[in-house]
C-alpha cells in the first residue's frame, strides 16, 4: 500500500486512487464499509460503481469520509491581521496562518468575508483594496479553495465606481448588503456596535461621537448606490445576500433587489419570510455551539427545530463550523447526515456550485474529509483533501 505523503499529487493526476475501508456520507445517507475512487481531482466512482483496479490504494481504517466544508461567511481572518486594536501584521503572514487554520478545521472552500466599511483601519476601503490584491496573489498557493465575499456597508458611499468595477471584472464572488451604522436614538444599538469598534479602532469618545453623527447623512445616497450594486451583481452572476433582516419589510425590500441568501435574519418571522421568498437562510455555527446569539438574535437551535436554517457558516469562529452539525445531531435536532448538508451541499447550491461541490458523487470535486470518530472534535479530523490533493494529514493517516 502506498502512502499519499510520499506523492501528494497522486489524487490530482490521472492516476486512479481508491480510498477503501471507509464509511461514506452521500446525499442519500451513509454507505458503510465502502470506497471512493478519485482521479484527476474529481470523484470518479463511489461504492459498487467502482469497476476497475486503482493505481493507488489508501486504507481509511474504518473511518468516515465526508464532503468538505463550504464556508460562505467567515471573517476570523481579521484577527490574524489585527489581533489587538492598533496592531497590524503583514497580510501574507496573516493570510497564510488563516489558510492553515481553515484546512485543519475541514473547510475546503472559503469565502473571505471582507467588510467594505465606513470605519478607518481594518474595515476600510483601503484595507479591502490591499486584501483583494493580496488574496489574488496568494490564492494559487493556498491549500483551501478561496473566493471573495464583500460585505458592503450601505453608508460607505465613497469610491462607488471602484466597487462597481470590481464586480464587473469578476474579482468578487459574493456580495452582501449590510447596514451596521447604529441609529443615534438607539443607545443599546450604539453600545453593541461600539463593543466591536473599540477592538478594531483606537479613537477617543468625543471623536467617536462626531464620527457616527457625520455618517447619518449618507443613508439616502447609500440606498441608491445599493440598488446599483445589486443590479451590477445580478449582471455579473455574483451571489447576492441580505444581512441582519429585522422585519418582513426588510425581506421584501431585499427580494426586489434580487438577494438569494438571507444572512442572519434576526427572528423567526424574517427567516420564514426569506424562505418563502426563495432565499436560502444562512446562520452562524457559533450561535449553535455556544447555545445562543451574542447579539440577541434568534437562537440557531430554535431555528433548526423550526426548519428555518438552510446553511451554517463560521461567522467569526472556524472550529464551530466543523462542530455544529454534530451538536445538531447530539441535541436531536436533525440527523448528522442531514445536518452535514448545512455545511456542504446546501451552501454549494446557494452560490451556484451545486453541480461540482458539496457532495461525494461521481463528477464532483474531490473535496473530502476523513474522520476517525464522529464526535465533533477537530482532533478527529485525520485528513483534508482539496481537489484530490491531500493538504492536511495527521500522523499515521492512510498508513
């Protein structure tokens, strides 16, 4: 038996590799004591459909083979760039560390959720510009397949044409429409916003007050530009999402813009309305793992119980996305096979990748996870395979 460590390109070449002695999670449930054939970075056959001898045999030792995780909304990479307020690390160093974290938590396709905000510092347009260039330079070297998700703040009205151009040029793969600027007559909203703001930006109290007041007048222009951005995204085939919908009126407004994903609806009513409007509902895995929302939104556990969740994302914590399907199963909310679709098949379909990613099936990309146990611990992740290439392995895996 050959070890892929000796030749990590085996599964991406035309050489046929057979992963045997594994329990395989398909769209239709588990195939016990089965096998998967990989060739040219794709899945060629599964189980009884394997009909030819393979060039390379890999023993899964009775483990579990699952589709790789697809994360549509994650911004924990910001903490690699700015681990403390006022500190900024080189992007290449920060993004390399982030890539390693992704694959070690089973994330095989990742949307870098970059805030195109109204703040100075890590969430400014200047930072977006530098990040976009750095990602385009580094993506060929990343182990995780990476894409760009711009989280546009509506009141960031400067340099509108630049963002429109990025969409038209195909440099952006997902666009969400955000409004995190707190209303000045809502003290609770202001304090919640400032909790995060103080972690990212060093600014005195008086200056912060003037800063937030000065942005209020941009709302009208921001709404006009939002409509233009939505039109541009639809023309370019860029996935479009709403964010933090508060009420049914928000859902209706976003439906007219053409959003197909509803990120973090704040309550059951808006989640139901989004699903009725044909949008996939995305919620945060940390909410489920922690046992509730950190901003007072609907609990993901309650949402899953009411069948209101289409997709889970890492939001701000990568390990939670790996763990969340197991938590859902352990709590009796839905079976693991169904819960895993929330992090694989469903997000793939939501962003137009449903014909190539998110499933273990012939013709799909060989983005695979080998687990020794179904206990929800990232320590049980033995190997991560992206496009047929083994990019993360624990010692002894496949031996």
